[in-house]
């Protein structure tokens, strides 16, 4: 018996995949967009060459706008400086503040005294620092704020509050001057502890003098570390 030969199998021609088709389509679209963009640029350049005065007017307007922006920024900076120099708070104002606004008021007072980088950092996880600032003499200030809604009638700031500040101000925040500020009272043991640990306490009376006057805080405190660098204020 003769075996029939099977016809040779036809090789299937592979059609280009979808990815290749998409790639080709993207290339075509990119080429069309690029050609259109180049054509548009050429048209604009030719138009500007024919109407050069429009370009000159545009440059003049841009220069005027830039000068106006710089002028407004300088005026704003001057106004902020004047406002900061005249900043005053009375104890009734400070007593009525929310504790976060009290921290912001302390920050503004430090800025008034020349600490341009003063910032409020209080909140959860602040590790005992509510306000940080660098004075014009290069000293780093770390301030913990204790606001009492009832002022002198509120709970007194005690030794545990000072211990928190003492444990983090220098080791964690790199303070040269560690301060606790309150619009309330401070216990006797807390004052003693502060002196032993070279901490500074701004109680209600000191706060009243600082906030309502124009003298910087470092002129109201004793035994403040010496300046780190010379300053125009020294």
C-alpha cells in the first residue's frame, strides 16, 4: 500500500501585534504634532519680525510688571517691620487667647525682637518645644508655652513641666537658651529647679513687661548665655 503524503504545512504569517500598531500610531501622531508645533513657531517668529514693535511693547510691559512686583514686596516687608516694632500685647489679651494663638503671639514677640526665623512648632510630638528662634546674636532659643485660661487663677506651672523642657531643649533641639513662658503662676520648687538647671522662667509679671513694652526678652532675663557672633545690636 502506498502511503499518501501529507501536504506540507503552511507557515502562518505573523501579523504585527497590537503593541507595535500602537507604537506606530503614537509615532505618527508625535510627528504630526511636532510638525504642527514647528510650523506654528515659524509663523509666530515671522509675524514678530514683521511686527517687531509688539515684542518691544511686551518686553516693556513685562519689565514694568516685574518692577511693580519688587516694589510691592519691599513695601510689604517694610510694613511688616514697622508692624512688628509696634507690636504690643496686654495681659487681658493674652489671657483670652486659645493656647495655639498664645504660642503664635510668643512667636510674633520674638520676631519683633529681631528673631527673623522665629517659628511655632507646638503640637503633638513637639518634645517640649512650642517656639524656636535665633536671636540677632546667634543664640538658639527654645520656648515652651504654658497658657492658663484663668491667668493667675489657673493651675501653677510646676517642676514636671520644667523637667520636660530640661530633658529636650538642649539635647534634642540644640538650645542655647531654654525658656518656659506662662501667663499664670510658677511654683517655688519649679523656680528653684530652673535656676539649678540653667533654665529661664518667664512668669506672668515678666511676660507683662515683655509683651507690653519694646525691650527684647534677653534684656529681661538674667544669666543669658553670651552672644555667639557680633551684631549691630551689640
